[in-house]
């Protein structure tokens, strides 16, 4: 359960920081590219625990060092 809490906190902090960056950014042509990059990072953060679970399933649920 601690793992889920840690991932949730990590994603929440990232979302808050990215919203703050979006708010202080001026309205210019770079805004859509920064949103694209932030979205890609967020998607990779959400997929990370799923990929770890799939890797564990593939290896027969042996312990995998995630560091």
C-alpha cells in the first residue's frame, strides 16, 4: 500500500508543479510544446508502475530491484 501512496504523491506533486509552470508561462507559441512535453512525462509516470508489474509477471513474480 505504501508503493501506491508513493506513486500517487509523486504524480500529484508533478501535476501541481506543471500547473504552476503553465500559469506563469506567457501566452506564446511555445506553450503548446511545453504542454506536450509535460503530458508525455505524466503518461510515462502513470505507465511506470504498470511496466514494473508486467515485468514481475513475466519473471514469475520474483523480486525486481526498481532502482
